[in-house]
C-alpha cells in the first residue's frame, strides 16, 4: 500500500493489469507503479527484467519464498503492509 515499484524490461514482454486497464510492454520500457495502485503482472517465458523495489517489498518477497504455504500468504502480505489482489 505504501511502496512504489518499477520494472525495466530487458527482453520479452511483461503484461501489467491495473484495475480495468491492461498494458503489454517490451524491451527498453520502464513501468512505474506508484504506492497505493493495485496491480499484477505476467511475463513471457523469455522475459528478463529488473524490478526496482523498496526494502520492505524486497523483504516481503523473501518472506513469501521462505514460507510457500498458501494458508500463510495473507498474513505475510499484511505483515509488510501489502495484500494479494486476485
């Protein structure tokens, strides 16, 4: 909720979903998502990209990788002031 996030596409494509808007971007494109904007993204199999994260979002990803139990995800997201949008 309180963290900005950005992606820079090196190869392949990323598709971003923001509410009712969908955008597909390719190499050389940078996408910035400001704090508070619900979003999701998918990547093509050949995609390579850089994610620019705040320390809190980096810790969230580490926690999700450390505990892959689906029943724990909601609590993990909440701990890092975030939530999973489905």
